[in-house]
């Protein structure tokens, strides 16, 4: 699904053929599929309206208006039959049922980076709340939206919450001004508190491993700390130095090369395809000999949200690797071996890394750097792939298909789909 102004376009994921075209009331600012892919919501925050469209019944339609309360966020519940709308100033979350047309209200949701979290099985929802200058967490049962637990958290200014994939533990972390992460059980008991240091900028990113055995915490001090699920104590920490010295670490360096053009093909005026190939540069990876010095950027100290520390964290689906990005070294992706708890690979790019994401089916990482290439790494090696389009297509974001056979590449104004051939077993 993609939106162009006030139009929602549904395409076949393999052929990109348009299957359905819907017209909304206003410019669409957010779209989201339901979990079963039968419905899609379109949020128009400026108008305070959500429209829902059905794939099975194109004539069926639904409009939800929040009226004078306004709208700042909208999302599906895991069952794909309820929509959660957050009103302006975070006064409340309204839960709308598509089946019974009933409405439920959750008061005082907190305006923070990650204030709502569902368990992976879709049974429970945790909501961060702010009442009387104190932080709370409420846990609801998603089947009937009844309150299961309500407890206060030992945070100064709660910044985010995240369930472990097994749904047994809720991680709650504080604002970056105070390094503190708290782990709560489903019944609201405080299991553990972890603080690495004080009096300095603290937590920047958090990620659970798919097995729920590890919790990775990225900090402003350029380190990742790994907690274990038995004692909730630190088992190791990964540093991100600007110089790689270990001979056991493979450093792939992206290098540019101009494409070779056969003289017989040259014509005047050149064809459009030839002209684009003449002026475009290809890239490949070379293996660098250690020690390797990485391009480092000094953050501006007198501005908020400095470009420093671990800004991105992601575990591979098989639990074997952890990919990280240190914002001080914007052109590098670090890949850690979780079984050996050691640095395995560093990818040194020519441009700053914009995003990376793991293939959901195997340990294969896709990276984009804001140019017209997509980069793929797996334990077998890595490759640079040119996006074959005319003009300038700068990939700023990417998203894997759930099958791992394809991925969507997004630029500022366009998108394309990259198909990967599966090896025959």
C-alpha cells in the first residue's frame, strides 16, 4: 500500500499492478495494515479523522472522527479489529471497535517516544501514563480492554516501554538525562533495576533478542551493554572505537569505481541509458587490513540531541548477530557475534548509514545510505546493488517482505521493490 496526497493505492506485491484505488477525505499522513491484512487504516491528523478500508469488500468503508479532541497518533490493536487513537495533548487514547462499534477510553497517556506496547501474542497492552507529576504503567487485557495491573514506576521522566518477545517482562527506561532501566513482570512486580553510570547522558536505544534471553542497551557513551534474562545483570559490553585493531574482525570497505564503457558503444549524442551509466559510479567492497581507522565525527556539544552514542540496534531473527550504529561514526555498521560475544564484521560505507533491517527469515542485513544503492550482508559476504532506475533515486528507508524474498526501498518521493532470488535447495 502507498499513499499519494489523498489517494490510497493498493498494489500486488509481486507485479506492482494496481488492484484498488481509494480516495480519502484529506491528505493521508499515516497508513497501517491490520494484522490479518484485511483492513488498512489511513490517518489524517490535520483533520482529526481516520478512514478504514476493506480489501474483501471494497464498497465497505468506515470513518472515525475525534472531533474537537484532535488526533496525533493512530494504530491497530493486534487482533486487527480495534483502532487506538491518541488525542491532541495526549489527553486520552480512544479504543474503537469495528465489530461492536463500542468505544473505550484510556486516560492520561504519556507523550513519550514509545508509550504503548503490545505483547507479541497480542494478549496484553502496556500504556505509559503521567498523573500528578508521576509516571505509571497500566496493563490491559486486549480481549475486553479491562485493566489488569496499574503501578507506578521508579522513573524521573519515563521515555519508553518494550515487552520481551515472550511477553513475560516489560522493560521501562528513563529519559536520557538519567541512566536507568527497570524490568517489571506481568503482574507489576519490579524484577530488577540497572544503572551503568550517573551524571551523564544515558540510554539512547533498547532492543530485545528474539529469544528474550538478552536485552541490549545502547548508550550515549558509545557502548552497548547486554543483560541476561536470569539475573538481569550485565554479561558484557561492546565498545565502538574509531580504530579497529583485532585481526579476528573483518572490515569491509566500500570503494567506488567508474564503470568501463566499450568504445564501440559510444555514440553521439549518447543514448539516455549510456549517458546515465557514464556519469554514475558503481561500488564494491574491499576487505581492509587491520588496523583500520574509521571516519569519526565530533558532535556539537551545545545543542540538544547530539549526534553521538548508539542510535540503532537490531538482533538477527536467529539470535546469532546484533547490528549496531554508533552516531559518532556515522558511516559504519557493526555486526557482533552473540554466541561468542565478540565483534565479527564492520561495514565501512562511503556515506552515512540511514537505516538497516534484518531479513525476517535468515541472518541477512540490508543497509541504505541515502544514495541509489542497497547493501546486503550475510555471513557469506556482502554486496552492493545499484537500483536500476533513471534519474536520482536516493534510498532513505527500506522494509523487508515477511517472506524475505523481496524488500521495498523508499526515497523521498518514490518507492521500488527489490526482488531476491531464492537458492534452490
